[in-house]
């Protein structure tokens, strides 16, 4: 039987001896480690690689751990984080937790406690990930309307006005969810790919386009058009059912002036 993969813990700590001790105890507990003594080096690693958890000192030579976590979030890099610091001020703990840290442990600490806290955060992260259909959509999300069809994430279903109910794939659901949440603005292909597949996914624009074609054909086959979902040449897409953009207002006005002929 194949053993479960070891979680990768990224340690960002400028005290070399402490980092070595942490590494020894975590690896003895069945984890992999990667150590950096600067925030910039850790950020560079996470922009290209995956880690299960970030063990982050608050006070580092190039910038604070708080600044690093903020930078990662702005770059759409989400990683469970435990702050480790010699500063026991309650205000710092509150700041770390409020900005998205999962735990906060002060030096000196016992290594068994550190291992236990890491395992607890990893369990919570795994439990949350179980709800994810794609990076941006969860099965627990509320049902929503998309161009006259009802999309129900918890069942991975879409119901059309003609009463046809059909299953949709995870990626199609992620695409519809992202478009629905970003109405009236131009969405680049890269932004859509990163939101649905993840920032580190190796997905080409051609693959995305194939999913878009599949969605369009599904709606067309059930009597609905996606005129409000348009391709923006050389950029990406725009979904504008409310006619917020100039192009959307013109299209809605055109449809009102020349309504489509009813099918016999």
C-alpha cells in the first residue's frame, strides 16, 4: 500500500540554529521542510511551487512576516500560515490572526506542541479543501442564476427553463461562478485560469477556450443564448447581463429594438 505523501512545510526564519532544530523535529514527525531566511526568497519559491503550510517568523531582515503574507494574498497565493515569533504582544497576535494567519505561537515553545499545532492546521485546511470543486467554487456555494438557467453547485447541476436538468463538470462550474461574480468587467484569460485552476496550474488558453465552447453549446442546446457573455479580442471575456459596459448597453438596446423571432 502506497504511503500518504509527506506535507511540505516552508520555514521562514532568520535564526539558523532555530531553523535547523525546527527542521529536525518536523522531519522526525514525518514532514518535508524547506527553509529560507528572507521573505523575498520564500515569496519567489511560492510563486512557482506548492507548499502545504507556511511557518513564518514575524521579524525578518528584509520585511515582516505580516508584509509577506499580505504580498502572497495580493498575488492570489493562499497557504495555511502559522506565525512564530518572540514577540508575545497581544496586538501582534490579533493582527496576525485578523490578516488570515491560522495560528500564532511564541518563542520559546516546545517542539511537540509545534508539531501538534501544525497537524491541527493541516487537518483544518484539508477539511476546507474537501468542499472545493475548483479553486474558486465550493459545493457549499449558494445556487445562482446564469442567463436564465439555475446553477446548483451542491449537485453539480444546471436546470434550464425547458425543465431539462443536466450535470456540469467541475471546471465548467468554476467558470460560471467566476463570471457570475465578476459581471460587467473585462476578465483576462490568465485571471480566469488562475481563479479556476489555481495560480500554479499549467493550463493553456486553448484548453480554457474548449471549456467555454462546451458551456456555450450546452446553453444553445437548451434554448438559451449567451449574448451577454462575449469574447474580448486578444484579452479574454466579459459577462455583462446588466448592460453595465457601453457594449453591453448597445447590445441590450439592439435586442429590445429587434427582438428575436419566436420559434414555431
